[in-house]
């Protein structure tokens, strides 16, 4: 914990999917609900739902949220950043720290809006909701080791955390930030393949979900190279070789490469 005694009070500006993923993970990690505040632009129903589900504090008054919070998490849509920063600028005080999880929003832009404020730019992903996320973060010019520890505490409550130079954050966005969608797309496609081959949908889903989970767990627990694990299960002339061959023929590897690169380019475009 940052001060060695208790969790800091964190105020979320934005109540969308990423904010909820972090809130869910923080609550699962026993972050006290009275130390989590949330606001959004206009959706009172959404705030009421978050309060009922997670027990957190909600308000539509950003001044109240900033007054209660030591740490502000900017979690709005990229298009809403100008409005949010204009509203927050007069409310951010000395001692505040700012964490941004907005794709494409640079440290330089944040520091122009909040001069002198320690800023951390982060890219978590949605498995944070089940405490299996991964977050990469970069420190701003006024952020130090205490702010790095803060980022590790907040994001570490919902999964793994790595520090990277800011110039690599867009690549992280394209890989792990958008990565869960690629995996869900893969799972969706495998389930469809199973159903088209004659399996009942619920059976196909159970088989695919457990297969993906088991493969991921093998990767994490063995620490072995994925190519080596693939080679072990791919017997010459066998069924797996036939299946992998079809993937290679269809250019699946290249499609994943292009997906990551295109998502990273889009993240850079959002920053321009």
C-alpha cells in the first residue's frame, strides 16, 4: 500500500467497461468500497448500478469526487477527453496523482492540461475484471517511484503489471489492450466450427473454453516457448498437423500480425 497503512482513495472519472473492470478487480482484492469513487458525464442509472453492485461511492459532481480522492483515474472515451480535462483542470490540487487509461492519450497532453501533476499513462485490459488482467504503464516527467508503486498497487490488484517506455504504449494497446477481443474472436470461431461439424452448441462451448484456458495455463505454468509446446502436440502426418496447416494456408499468423499493427496505428491516430 502506498502509504504503508491503507489504500488511497481512488476516483474514477468515467464509468464505462474499463472503469468497471478495474473496480470489480479492486473490490475482489478487498479494496474498501468507501475508498472507490465514480463519476460520469450524465448517466445516473449507470452510477446507481455500480453502487448497487460494488458498494462504491458515486456522484455526478466532479468537485465532490476530486475532494474525496487522492488518486484520479481518467477512464473516459477518447472523444470525451477535452471536456473531462476542462472540467477537472480547476479541481486538481497539489497532492493529486493522475492515472490515465485512455487509449491514445499521451503523457505530454496530460501534462499540458495538468502542469506539475504526477501523471501515469496505463493500458490495462478487460480480464482485470476477474483479476487476470495485464497492465503496462509509463511514468510522466513529474512522476517518481512513489507513483510507480501506486500504479503497481492499483493495477496489481487486478493482474500483472509491467513498466514500459511511453513510445511502446501504443504497441501494448494493439497487443494486450485489444488482445482479449482477438482471443474471444478465436473462441467464437472455434465454437462455430464445432457446431458446424455437428456438436451441440453448449458442448462446443465447453470444449473450446476449457481448451483455451488449459493451453494458457500450460504456457504460464511451464514457462515454455509456445512454438515448442505446439511442436509437441503436432505429430507428423497427424490430425493437429492437418489443422495447423489449414491455419497457415489461410494466413492466420499474418492476420494476427496485421490486427496488432492496425490497432497500434489506431491508438497513435487517436493521439494526433
